[in-house]
C-alpha cells in the first residue's frame, strides 16, 4: 500500500503569518532558517531485517530496512551486486495521504535516494559478487514514511545510509563447482562494504527566502525545492528540483553553498550512529 501526499490547505491568515516569520529569519518553531530540527535515530527496530533504522526529524519519521538475498546480477554489470530501492507512504502518516498503489511521489522519493547512493557508488557493489556473472548479493532497501511533517527526502536519506552502513552480511559458503550458495543467518560475515557516506540537503524557496528542513505547513508554501546530494568527500553527486517555481542564478549559488555546509554537518551526525 502507498499513498498520494497532497498539499495541505493553509488558511490565508496563517499563510501570511508563516511568511512573515520566515522573512524575519526564523522557522515557525523559532529555529534559524538554515537549522535542522533534532535528529533522533533508533537502530534495529525490525528483527527480521538485516538492518533497520528509524529516523525522527522533528515530527517526521522514516523507517529504512535492508534485506540481503542471493540473486543474479544485471547483464551489463555481471560482476557487481544489485541495489533495489523502494519507498512507501503509509496512509496513517498524514491526513492528506490516501491508500493506493505507489504513485509518482513514492516513486520519485525512491529514485532520488537510489541515484544519490548509486551515482557516487556509496555502496561497494563490486565487492558483492559471490560467483561473478552468476550469483551476487541483492540489496533490497525499503523506505517507509511513518509520519510526515516535512522534508521527507533528507530524513529518508539519513535513514537509508544508516541502514546500509549498519547492514550485517549473513555468513555464507560458496560452492564454485555447483554454483550453490549456502546462507547461515545465525552468523555474520561482516558489514556491507561502503565506499562513502552521502547526505541530501533539500533547499526550499518559500516566498523570497531559502530554508532547510521546513515543517509540513512551511513546505506547503514552497514554490520550489532543490534536493542536493553531497558525499563525504565534499562533492555534489546529485540534484533533483521539484515545484513550478524557479531559482535565480544567485539563489542557486546560495543553495549549493548551503548544501555543502549542511551536508557536512549531516554526514558527521550520520557517522555517530554507524556500528
């Protein structure tokens, strides 16, 4: 089950009040415009997953789970493991979410996370081949939006990277002759190999100001947003624009500068929760 997040309707009086507060340099919860809400992390919340992480970003809650299975590689990358990302909006997460099959919003969230991980090769997929060309580890990354109060992409990215970095590979034995792989999930063979950590910093344009980590009400007033993926080596590794509004050249330069600074902060926070 998935759902469609519709933009909440904000009364005009409240809308003007929010815009006035933002214009004075603060979020409606009194944070500076470029400050994130408190980030809380709970690991191992799903005992049947190879790794699971619940991230709370203010009142936004996202659960990411990882499951490893043995499967076949993609034909164009026969010596690499496979990463598959799925996202689902739980209807109970917001009054505006409706039950139904995965829609473009859930698909977009999954694709943004997938590209942000895949393009910089955050996961060392080249180390996940069991029998090159025949058997590899398939990494299933499932993202569940449990409570929506704004800024889902950044929260989902934190949860996803932490879930991947904390994934324990089940113990396995490979019979090269027969091509069989024996799995023993009661033991582990080490952590999923990672090349680098990545965070996304989504910049929202609300009125004439740029902000990070808006609440759902603030986010509803944004004319445009730009999710910028930043790797731990200080490189921008992906961008995704949303909304009908536009960023000026100066605003784009500011957004990039903000993302590099805040991305470094988020990655340091992520690092604290890696086993």
